[in-house]
C-alpha cells in the first residue's frame, strides 16, 4: 500500500476508514467466540486479507485489529501475558 503524507492526502481526498473486523473474519469462517486479536499472532494472513479488502474497497484509514487487545479482554482467553506481542503484531499486519 502506498504511503503518503496525511495532510497532503487530505487536501485532495475524502478520508474513508475501514469497518468491522470481526464481521469480515466471521464471513471468512472464523467462529464467533474466538479471540480475534490473537489471530494477529496465529494467523496474520487472514487479518491482512481483511485489511486489503477494505483498502481495495477505498478505505485509506486502516485500524489495527486491537479492539479487545488489552489485559482485561485477553484474560478471558488466557492471553493476558501476550498483550504487547498481540498489539505489536497488529501494527505489523496493518502497515
């Protein structure tokens, strides 16, 4: 994905953001109840697929897959010790 200065881009373009990550993942066959943020580590390809789909549809503001990537939410899946790794992986996948 090409990178451009945000201020320059906004002078000539409308900024469109991405949508619901979990909805796309569910459509791709990931079951409900799975820790979607953990997929940043175990299946970054599927997260990248969602980012690319939004980009191809016109989104130029891509959010990381980190909605529930904090200690409290990750502890429900026994992943509280992976907060930093999951968030770092999310940034790598989204860039």
